[in-house]
C-alpha cells in the first residue's frame, strides 16, 4: 500500500485489494475459533465477546476494502460517514478487547 501511495502521478488508480486477503484470513480464523468455543461444554463468555468483536471490526473492514478506491477518491460528504462508522466500530473493538482481556487476566 505504501508503494502504491508513493506513485503520486497515478493516485486516482489507487486500489488496496491486498487488504481483502488478510481481512478474509482473519475472518476465517475467527469463525474457526468460534466453532471450537461452541463445541466446548464450558467456555468463558469473554472469549466469545472477543471473537464477536473481531468479527464485527474485520467484517466491516473486509467490506470497506472492496470499495477502497471509491473511499479514497470519493466526495467527502458521502465518504466521511463510512469512515466515521469504521472508526466507531474500531473503538468498540478495542474497548471490547481491553475489557475482556482485563477480566480474563484478573481471574488468572
């Protein structure tokens, strides 16, 4: 992505499709973790909250990655709402991660 941004002559052709690959990989691993958690008879619900936080953020990030070219070059009035929603979901993800990690470590 950094190499693509350094090409200032072709900034309108910016595409970040490599973002899709790692988002999809994280989503697949999170689904596998959720299935393993559900198969257990006893599990901590904090682990499940963390997995759902990961799903919420990276699911939104995955959908944003498809439209990245529009989000970089689009009009500010429309694009700003998408970035605000992404920022709020990111805040919620880190808040969930912090609270659940604190609860898990407090029990240890």
